[in-house]
C-alpha cells in the first residue's frame, strides 16, 4: 500500500535519523586553521575532472573571501578498477594535481594527518561510505561530490554517522547553485511555486542506480525549486529518455526529463501562481566551490541532510517504478526500506 500522507514521509525521515537543517549540533568538528591561517583541504579521489577544476579555484592566489581562506594541500588518488571512467583517468589527474603543487599521499589516514577538511571526489559513489568513515571519525568537515553514495542505504548511513559523531557533512551537484536557481522560489513574478519541469543529460552506469550517475544533476535542480515533500514517483523509460514525475503534498507536480538521445543540455521552467520563469543557464563549478569554502569556514551545510536523503529516495523510487512497469512508488516506503539496510552499515 502506498503511503501518501505528509505524516508518512515525515516518519520515514525520522527513522532515517537524518539531521535537519541545523537542528543537530555539530560542535565536535575540528575548528580547522586558526585565526588568519589557511584552512588546509585534503582530497580523496583523483578520477574526475572536478578535482583539478576545484583545486584551481581554491588555490588561485587571486581568490578572496571564503574561497581565499581554503587551500587544497594533499590528495589520495583512489580509483575503481571496474569503471573505466575512473580507472583510466586516475593517473592523468594525479599527475596534474602533483604538478599544481598538491602533495600526493598513499592512504586516507595519511591524508587526514595533513588537512583540516576533506573533499570526497571519487567519481564512483559505491566506496563513499567506507571512504567517509575515517574522515568522520577524525572529526573533519566533509564535502561529498555527486553521487553521494552508490545506494540510498549508504547515503542514509553516511548522514547517520555524521550525526553520531557531530561532524558537518553535505553533498550537492554544482547545478543547485547556478544562475539564480534558488531565487526563483521567492521571485515575486513567479509567486508561489506550483511545480517545475527540468531536463539534463542522463547517461547511465551499470554499477549505480540509473539516475544516480548523471541524472542527479537534473534532480538536484528539481529539488532546489521544489524542496522536500515529494510523496509519490512515476517513471517512464525508453532507451533514449527518462521522464520522472513526482507528486508533492498539496498536489504540486514536478517532472524530470533525462536525455540520452538527441540534444542534451541543462534547463527547464518553474510554474507559479503569478507566472512562469525559465531556469537560467549552467554557470560551471565556481558557485558550488564558493559554497564549499563557506561551509568549511562556518561548518554550516548549505543543503539539509534530509533534503539530500529525499532527493536520493526520489531517484531510487524512480528505479522501483521502472521495475514495476511505471507504477507509482511512495517515497516513504523507499526510505523506510533503506533505513533498515542503513542500520546494519553504520558500524
């Protein structure tokens, strides 16, 4: 039976023990560098272009404000042998990082001895829980790049460990912070948001749930507009396209179109009580990196853990709907099942 009430979704999030936007104190996390000193960042995973791009932004001598307060000083390469997109790129990105002046170390433990904060950049989400464990145990504030994990259960387990150890953690796609996207929620010309339709590239990777690998970018845009409160998800799947429709409490509806055939780009529209507005163009990594730097300085996550959990539950529910031939799947049921699996993975 589908849980379609507001209480059912809320109960599932409580079961997941996810910290919600500042309600859980994060006092244990290291305070990092002292007054006037740079915050030393370490990086786990050198198998994505993000590691080089982010490091250039952090370590730019012209950087000011929060961004100018953080330097990437050390990195552990990592890599996954069964994903060519990881395996075949580690050496090149490791070389580029070394040439930029970043020290390359041979373990996460060695990395932790050299840094105050950590960016988990491994392109493969499956090892993220195990890679995050020692970072969280050491009390280091942690940013986890997309996908947060290789399963919803692992995603919940990461946030529960962070809550247990009172360590600030957040995860986000760069699409969340682009082109005034969040501001559309309060735009007077749009009014109250009734729904949105977003689209993005949606390449698949066999070791991850379908939307986790690349569709997460578009779903992140969708959640930036809609926020929490999705109750049911329905997915239509073909070789070249996925269309996922979510129904939020109060009858609001949002759709995500994942594109694998034809022209693929990022964009969409927001539908409100007063008007319809186009979602702006993607601006690149800089806005996200600025948010990460602010997070490392303040230890205040810019995205609530509960929202990130629901976002990944939305994508898992889309997979379940596909398995069931396009039937509606309740977010609350998906979270409840994953929470049981997560409990066994925390220790």
